[in-house]
């Protein structure tokens, strides 16, 4: 059980680190957007590259921090019924949800994302714009995103297992005390 705690902590640490580093991508994205607005509105001199670069920076930003979002439970969740359940039953529901829906989704997206990125790298794919930056690096981020999500999902399941065990131990302890 100590190994599982270390694994969960390690995966949490990976997504914590990635999230804290890549959260800063928003700064150049905002600066780029402000620069483009100023150039376009005040100098009538728009750039041909800012839209493509900002699109890729935004894609990088929101995808790569998905595991960080899962770590801090910032994804949208409909917990109307689950929040009324006791911790033990909520842990069971979460584990079942991860196993039935989350893990298959992440595995399929990783697998398909890999073939998607591999094809893009093989042909050195670029956009169709005048600027035409390469898109294969950002398509690789799709694979990295789902691997990070998968790792964080494993950590979350491990945490739910410990929540389940803790709740079970408390329940059994109460039953034993009430019998004596």
C-alpha cells in the first residue's frame, strides 16, 4: 500500500510541475494578443503570423494542463447525486466511473492521437495559411495531454481506494465498538 501512495504522489507531482510551468504560457499569449490588437487598431499593420501562433499557444495551454486540472478537480462535473453519498460510496462510484469511462477514453485518445501526430510528423504538416507554421508539434501535445491525464486518473483511483479503505476501517471500528 505504501508503494501505491508513492505512485499517486509521483503522478500528482508530475502534473503539478507541468501545470505550474505551462500555466505561464498564458502570459505570452496575452502579450501577443495585445500586441496584435495595438498593431491592427492603431497602426493599421496586422501581422500574418499572430493568429496562428496564438491559436497554437492557446491549444498548448488548455491541453497540457488538463492533468493539472484533474488534480485540483477543476473540470466540469455533475455531482448532484454523488455529493449526497457518503465518502465510501462516492469513492466506489468514482472508481467505477474512472474504470468504465475515463481510462478507455484516455487510452483511445492516446492511441489515436499518436497515429494522428505520427502522420503529421511524417509529412511535416503545416497549416494552409500564408504564414504556414508546422502543426506536428502541437499535434504531439495531444498525445502528451492524454498520457498526463491517464497518469492523473491512476493517481485519483489510488486516492479513492484509500478513501474507501479509510471509510471501511471507520465503519468496522464503529461496529466493533458498538458490540462491546
